[in-house]
């Protein structure tokens, strides 16, 4: 596989430098890093991790594409849901986590301005310094008159009133990879065999996880993931938000579907130049790594932190409820209507992103029904 991939000299040097850092940390950790720590270094080590580099990750030149980059219909629909709250309480703010290129912020702010419903401020928490710069540039270029409303925060704020948005944030958080054995679940670890990185495993020793998965009677050899970082992030939102709404959009399933006996290889995948691969040790820092989200775990974390699970639906139903089809209908006479249609189909259709992507809505001190959940609420599946 390695031979088929042509890397630039810069890519090869960066990956080699990251490998050295990983090796040193393995050494300091007496030979083994939990897979989640390895994934964290590979994705987020400052300057060298996948998300830290300035190399293109998004779109045709990168490794993957996300909904805000496919079509503005996504952001305009999200804005419709945000506007529902802002119309009642204009002093509320928007807080976006993991804003990627900044494209969603641009579209949401533009649409909120059109609706005469701008938030008091639009705050962004972004882990990657490179992406933060890119967001600042895009926002300055595309919406200069609104740029002063946007702030970048170094850490999560406390006591906010407003709407928290996280699109494809949780799937980019480090996961523990688990394998079932006759003595219970073991977690994968990453070590160094003298020549290269190697995978091994060790007992997970978590009665909580054993209990969580016991109901599914999973066979020996079954591989899966658990995303403790994502659960901790959702739990932290109890302190972040005093009043308002959280919209989490990501690919994933309810727990029963996530840990289905037939999903015996788990959901973890790597992406390099739009090709999926399953060897995480290859090309450290140059390939994306991701896993689907167990939305039941997120709902339980929300519960623990005092947030209300206010709705759960598919991306298709959320977007349709928020007026995606009306947006298309308004453009039906445009000469490029067919071009507008294709990416929206990708967002909505079950074979595209319509079903596997879900929207989880969490609220605090916000008792009103949500527009995005109006056509179909599947909370009962969680
Ligand atoms: C898959 S990208 C999605 C980007 C964007 N939301 C989109 O849909 O195009 C994941 C983003 O989350 C950021 N990220 C990951 N973990 C984070 C965290 N704990 N806090 C803030 N940003 C984070 C990454 O740097 C990246 O910008």
C-alpha cells in the first residue's frame, strides 16, 4: 500500500517528525499508548497532527467533504432553527465548536442577517490553530461587515445563553478501540516493535463499558469503539450553557444499532485523498481518522449534565423541517437549478447523508418545541 502513495517531501518530513514524537511518547509511557491517545496525537498534536497542518483536508483536493461545503442549503436550514430562538431572545449568542473552514459560520450569519435576526455574537472554539486562521480569513473575506461579531475563544465559555452548534465535531474526537475476548473487552494499544508502530491490546478493565455492552451478547473477536472524549464534551455542556439549545450533527446510530452483532468490525475508518482505509498506523498525521457516534451515549451524557434531550432525528428530516425544500423551490427558475439539486440530494437521500447523519437537539431552560424536530422525532430509538 505504501508504495502506491506518492507523498511530497514536506508531507513525508512532517509525518516522520510526528512519528518521532509518537515514538517518544510510547517510550515515556513504558511501551504502550491507548489507541485514543495515539489518535489524539495523530490528529491534533500542534503543528504536526492531521488537523494542525495547513494541508487541504476538505473538498476535492482534500480527504473528505462536509455538508456546509456541499451546499448553502445546509447552513440556511441550520440558521432557520437558530433564528427560531433568536427571534424570541435577540440577546442570545451562537457558539460553534470545530468550525472547519468557517463556511458554516459564513452561511449562518449571512442568513441570520437576511432574517434580521443576528445574534449578539458568534463565538468559535477551534482546536486547530491552522483552521482557526483559515476561518478568520474566510470570514474577513466573505462577510467583512459581520466579521467583528465573530470571536475565537481559547477554551469553552461558561454560563452562555444561546445556540451551540457542532457539525461533524464528535466523529473527529479520539476513540478507544475495543475487541471482545473470552475474558471481557480489551482495548487496543499502540507500541513500537523496533522498526515500526504496532498494535496490541490490554484489558480495558471498565465495568461500566462491560455493563453497557453486555446486553448485546457480542461474540468473541467483535471489534468496536467507545468515544469517551465525546461523552466528556457533551457532559461539559451542562456548564457551558445556562439557557438555550445545542445542535449536534454527525454520522452515527442509536446504541442498539451501533453495537449490532453484525457490525463486528466497528465503525472506525481512515480517509486519505477520499479513499477509505482501515490501517491507522499508516501515514501518521497525513490521514484523517474517524468513528461514528453512539448517540445513546451522547443522550446519557446530556442527562448527566442537566441538559434535556429535546429531539433526535435524521439529517434529512431536520433539513426538510427547517425549509430545505422551500429553499430549492424558490430557485426552481434559476438556470443552474439542476446543479443546485445534486448536493441537496446528497444531504437528503438515504443512500447519501440523509439517514446515517443524525441531529441531536439538547436544551436547557428552553421548553419550546423545535422546528427541526417537527416532521420526525426518533428519540424513542435512543
Ligand atoms: C471533521 S471537521 C468538521 C469541520 C466543520 N464543522 C465542517 O462541518 O466542515 C472537525 C473539526 O473539529 C475540530 N475539533 C476537533 N476536536 C475539537 C475540540 N475538542 N474543540 C474544538 N474543535 C475541535 C477540528 O479541528 C475540525 O475543525
